[in-house]
C-alpha cells in the first residue's frame, strides 16, 4: 500500500521556540563578557528583538554603539541606535519612567548623526511611540501632545519613507 505522506527528514529543523531558546541562551552566555565580533552581536540582537526579547537585545545594541565598529554590518549607525532606543523603551524589566527617558536620550544621540529622510521619519515615529507610552503610563496630557507632534513631523517628511505609519499613528492619537 502506497503512503500519501511526505518523507520525514533525518533531523527535523528546530521549531521557532527552540530557535528562540537557543538565541536567549547565546545572549545570556555572551552578556557577561564573552567576545563576539560586531556582525555576530548585531545578528543576535536582531534575532532577539524579532522575538520581543528586548531586555536581552538592548545591551547588545548598546555594546555595538559603544564600540562604534560597524564593519560588516548592513545597518547604519543610526538604525542601530534606533533599535537600541526601541529595545530600551520596550524593556519591561526596567522602570517605565527610566526606560522612556533613556530611550529619548538615545534618540537624541542618533539625531547627531547625518540622518536620511527615512531615518528621520523612524526617529520621529519612535519618539511619538515613547511619548504615547509615557502618557498611557503616567497620564500627563502633555506627553500625548508631544506624541502627536512627533508623529505629525514624521508624516510631514513623507509617508513614502515610513509606509504611512506616522500618519496612521497621528490619526489614532487624535482619536
């Protein structure tokens, strides 16, 4: 009798959860001081960020930025700084007020770089998101106004640079 099932591979590929756990294990082994080259740090930080492991990705991005060596990395220093800011403000292991302020400081450092229009739009969108989270956490209406202002500035750069996200977020804040 013929089988309608596909043949099973000798060694099955790891599941998403197994890959996530492997990335977490690699990060925990690296963070205490193990040395990796910048492309390896970047790759690991990106993988951790993609599975919402912000508390583990954040120090990796910080280390990359501190070293200032971006050879072999496709992302610009601005993009790496923006990812550092994103992981900082989303790291639930840190107190909300502290992580929001630190993320804004990181974006201030990113602003010192020569940003392209898409990078400017991304930074403004991140600031808008941070101020929105501050408003949700602390209830200060001024933060909501700052959020809207950042989103509107990002939208003014042009929706083609951020797929319209700053405009969409501005509309939600206005609602």
